[in-house]
C-alpha cells in the first residue's frame, strides 16, 4: 500500500477504533497491528489563561479509563502533526528532528504513538503500568506516557548535547499534556522516579534510545 493510498484509507477510517492490518514502513515495519485513533477534535476547551491558572500536578487517580476520543486528542496535543504539509508537530524540536517517541501504557498493553498517521502501534498486550514508575499510584493510573529519545535522530552531536535537546523537547511535550489535561478535567503529573533499566528492557529499547521522563494521566480521584 502506497503512502498516498494509506493516507486516504486512514482518513476514511479515522473514526474507527478497530485494529487493522497494514504494511507500514520504517520504524514500524516489524509491527502488524494498528489502532487508528479518532480524528482529534479541535476547540471547545477552556481558555489558555484559565488553564494556566488552574494548572497543577495530580498524584491520585480514578481507575476510570479514558475514552478513545480523549486519548486521541491528548496525544495529538502532546506531539501530533498540526501542519500536514510539512509533517511538523505541536511541540518544537531542534532541526525538526522529532527525536522524542511516546510510548503509551494502559491496562490493555503497550503502544507506540505514530503521529504521522495518528494511530497507535500495539507492541504488547501485557499490562506493564507497574514498571512505569516507582511511586504506588503509577500502577493504577489509567494512562502512563513514556517519553523516549531516539539519539540516532540527533546526528553526530555528543551525548550531553543530545540529552540536553531531548530533555528540553520532553518538557515542551509534557507541558502540552498538562495544558490539555487541565482544560478537559484530567489530572496529570510528570515523573522522574523510574527504574529506567527495568522499563527499558520491558519495552525492548535499543542502546541509542533513552528514557527521559514519564507522565501519568487520569481522572482525579
């Protein structure tokens, strides 16, 4: 299936939440199952100033799952494509490297967000929320986002510079999530308390992929 044909297919199926079998290329070539997210709904939120006024971290979550539309909108707000003609995103990155990958962890398993086609790539059906952080609430949050930097996308810069860029870019993305959450009645907290070696092994990261931070999301308890 060509990219043009695939884009037309995804556009027509944007409101579906079923798993479909496609033949992706590049990063997702080894994967077969995709969950197409609903098209992001733009508008209808609180004002930016109101969201900033009420912004805070939450560490106690209900186990109520997030509706599929909410997950779609949240991921698009975080680091989705907002300029389809160029592939540019809702958060900046140096030289448009887009080196941050968002791993999505729910009770239904482990997914990777493919912003190009606004879909989730299913990597596992195992519930690995307990590996996403060392604080007790993490295992019960309905959604955990793992921000992973792909250093291979940052060229020949030294590792200190790669880490600096990746940390800054993760900050931009996680702040987008904060703003979305406060605007739509969700709670969230960004976290560094992570057993990185255990989590990296669990999600099968390469040596040049580095876990930067994690972020829990859900309805406040």
